[in-house]
């Protein structure tokens, strides 16, 4: 029995116990990218199962919203500790199902623990009714309430299957909602582990459901029946879901695709920049929404940075195991291997130069691909502008900082960026980058892990934000309750409309 098999038994037992189904269903296989082995199976849900899950969730939510925000926060606090209690099993499960190396799986469980702890501390204050000024001081007052929406649907991807099934759900649960998660079919078990742990933490039954199956089958009934949709995935799919959510007048938030840029400026700390750039490219084998696929290097440091970076990329230890020492794992599937290979082969055929990698590594794992560095990349190549979602990066020489900024912004995407320069200067440069998050002298962690700050994409990289106060309040319906304490705000007796207009004009000018 492998570590993956053991983790499944210890955490889940049987997948059937945790997936919501209304009847006996056909089954799908769970295949590990580490060795291509079929490990277990799970029931594939139908639209009726979505209806059942939402119905149960909605019934449970009526009681949950009456639970105090402090008691809801206590569940999140306990979950944060449970994640660490089950660290080994979670690492083994995520690795076995996704193929990422141990250090990258650790980022996932760390994120969930941090998110749970953050909202456990922050949610009660955010959800407390807030007094705000009324239109007439002393004569009026207003209070803002934040009510839960009801049932939040989370459609999560395969690349960070534990984090993205659970972290968004935690904010929704803290706000008083129920959650139905539809994970990617490649990584159903990680979402089930999320359900196991939130229930161990004390979340009442039926507040967190998992339905597994094809998005084209389960997505429409999920959107039709939910009160809000959170999606993480491709821009193309995000556009379709946004249309469906719009037709149902359902709130929608999404983190979508990216073609993220990293800038190495003339005053960059080169040694740190090389190490950081490698991490930015190879994390989760490049299958990270905020990983780097474009590097712009100022001419003044090109000859220093590029040889060191290429050498470092060639030294990346690619493996398919559970060892902490392995740097990068295989891609998730044969389809993803095909996409990455096609992008690189297209670039090579059109004149790109391969400085490192550029080939599959079938001797390591069925879907492994070498960390790849390209240069001489031109706009007619697919890899230049399309999201590759693999360990492939293109290097571009630029004359100065202005050109680096302009070229970084020359993309339909705007999810994440990394800038290596003087920290003070980096702030001003970062503010000019058209990306939802920008990390200075860090690959991506410093921005992602800033839990008090919002995270999301500009342009075609998304709509709405996770993290920060916004990441929780988006799952609420704001309500204003205002009171006129003495007299309705209208014309008093004996004054007349004209006199009243002059009084209001004087008041408004003074209030300004």
C-alpha cells in the first residue's frame, strides 16, 4: 500500500460516504499522476444530486445563519488546528491525487490553516451591525447589516484541489452560508478531505456538500439553484459561467487565467532573483494560476541573470515521489502534457531557442515534463500569449524599466506579477503593473499570503476578490436600516417646498 492509498483509508474510508447522491451512480476512476495507477473510484453525480445537495444545504443554512458569528468562527479555529493534526495524511493525499511535490502540497495546507485562522479572528467584527452617519446629524441614524446569501456554490480546479475547494468555502461558511462544492473530476478526493475536516471541526451536517462529475452536466443546475457562484479556472469557462450566473441574477466571482510576468530590473538582487524566478516557474509544475510564464530582463543585467537562471532550471530535481527533497512533480494528466508539448513544439518550429528542457520525461512519470526555458519567442508563437500552465517560461531582453512595464502590461491577462528591484522603487513600479497582485522581491507567496489584502485578477484574469474583508463580505447581502429620530425627512408644516429646498441646500453645502 502506498502513502496515497493509506491516506485515503485514514481520511476518507470510502468516497461514497462523502459525496451527495440521490441514487446509485456510475463510477469514475481516481488515477494518480505519480505512477498512472488507478487507485480508487467514486460515484459520478447527476443533476438530481445537485438538487438534493442544494435542498439539504438550504435547509441546514436556516439554522446556521442564526448561529452567532463567534460560534461559527470557533469552527474555523478548530479546523485550522485539525489541518496540522492531519498534515501527513493531507500531504500524501494531495500529492497522490495531483502529482505535486511535498513542499508545494504543504503550501496548500498552510493556506487553508491561515485562511481558517484569519476569518475565525476577523469574521465576527466584519459581520457586526455597523452604525454609519445618517443624512441629518442628531436627527437620523443608519445601521448596516450583513446577511448571508444562502447557498454558495464553489466550482474548484484540479491544480490546488484542497485550497481552492475549502478556502473560499470557509469565508462563505463564516458569513452564515451553506456551501456546495463541485471539484474538478481529476481531484475529487481532496475536496472530500475538506468535507471530512470541516465536519470534524464541528460544522453541522449538510452545510458542506460535495458533488462530483462533469462541469457541463452539474454546472447549470448548480448555478440555477445556488445564491452565489465562486469559480476558479480558465477564462473561457469563466465567461460561460458568468453568462449563466447573469441569467439567474446570481452573484459571481472568479479567479481566471493568467500569463504572469516577472521583471528583473537593473538594480535587482540577482542571486535572490534567480532563486525566486525558478520557484515562480516550477511551483506545482507551473500549474499555478499565479506562476510565471514571461520574464523581462533589463539589458544591464541580462548577461548576469540569464546564465545563472538557466543553470538553476537545469538543476531542478523532477520526481514522482513523496520526498521533501524533490523540486517538481509531473503534470496532472495526459491532456495537460499534450498542451505543454504543443506550445513548446510550436515555438521551436517557429524559431524559438530552447535554453533548458523542452521535452517530456516519461522515465520519471507518465506526464512529467522538463523545466523549460525559451528565448527568441515572437508573437506568432502560441506560447507568447496563451496560458501554457506548465513549467515553461519565455525570456525577453528589454532596454529599461519603462519597456519592461509596457511589455508586462501588453497582455489580455492581469492576474499576478513579480518584480525584482530595490524595495522602495518596487512599490512605485508595482503600482503601474496591470495585475491584481504584485510581489516585490518574491515569487508570489508574499502577496498571496497577505490575508488582510484582497487577491484576484484584472482584465481577463477574473472578477471579484478572495482574501481580505472583501473575500468574506462578498458572500453577504448588505442591508441598510435607517431611522429618522424626530421628524420624517420631508417638508415640515408652514415652510413650503421652496423654503425647504433652501434649508436643504444650506445643509448639503455645509455637510460637504
